[in-house]
């Protein structure tokens, strides 16, 4: 009888530990899944803005101020997500805290770098468009420069006009335009090359792997609980049979 009580007590203790682990795993699963969804939404919103800026770089950005405001709001949301995990939700991820912390920190830093670069790109494109319009106006009587905005932009991008061939005001505008072009190319290289170009997909993939690992962990814990229960029942039955 004593052995049966001991077996029941040990089983109850072990099941309590496993149940606590299962509950903690479930809370971790919900938290990581929630952060994966938010990271995906914010990341794809940033990709949409990046593609929009890239496609409209030549023709000019529609509603640049609304686009800038959207970038500012997105930057705040990304920062808030990182702070929320570190200050509040970190307690709900007991088993994979370091992995989630690293993923969110990488997403936060890279996304803010890209968003800041895109914000500057929008400003550069608006300034470049303004300078281009001034060049068109001043070059209307200059034979060395086309007065058509589209062909002028193509000409300046492919074969920059020599400033010695135009008057001083137009030469100054051409120098400014070329400088803005260089800034634009530099900023776009930050956005479109290396880790910055693919970080959203990489973080999404790693978050998905974490979620699958947690799901597997919950299945294993539930399976262990079943084994403990059945083993205890069998042992209890055998002990009673002997007694």
C-alpha cells in the first residue's frame, strides 16, 4: 500500500512538472506566433514602400509626404514591438528567450536602417525632381541640353552634361543634380544589397522554425504525460495484484 501511495505521489509530482512545462510551452507558442505575425506584417509593409520608392524613382513619387508619414509610423511601430518584448512579453518565452530576442533585435535594427534610408531616398527624389524642373526651365534656350524632362533625366543619368558648356546658374544646378543622384544611388545600395534586401524573409523563416520547434515540444510533453499516466496505472495494478 505504501508503494502504491509513493507511486501515486511521484506520478502526481511528475505530472505537475510536465503540465507546468506544457502550459509554459503553450504561452511561448502564442507569444512567438503573435510576434511572427507582427514582424511579417511590418516587414512586408516596409517591402511595399521600398518597391514603391524604387519603381517611382524615375517618374517621381506620388504623395511623398504621406509616404514619409507612413515610414515614420512604421518606424515607431517597429521600435514599440522591440520594446514591448524586452519589457513585457519576454517572461512568456522561457525556453527560447535568447532566440526570439536575437531575431527581434536583428529585425528592429535592420528595419530601422532600411526605413531611415528610404525616408532619405524620398527626400532626395523630391529635391532632385525640383532641381530637374529648374534645369528644364533654364535649359530651354541651351542647345547643349534637352529641354524635355524625361529625355533630360536620361541624358543626365547616362552622360552628364559638362558644366563648362552651360552658364553658371545652370552649371550649379547640374552639379547639385549630380550630387543628388550620387546620394540616391548610395541610399538605394543600402536598401537593395546584402542582408538589408532579404532580412524580412530570413526573419520570417527563422520565426517559423521556432514555432514548429515549440509545437514539437508540446507534442513531446503531452506524449510523456500519457506515458507517465499509463505507466503509473500499470505499476499500480501490478502492486495491488501482488498485495
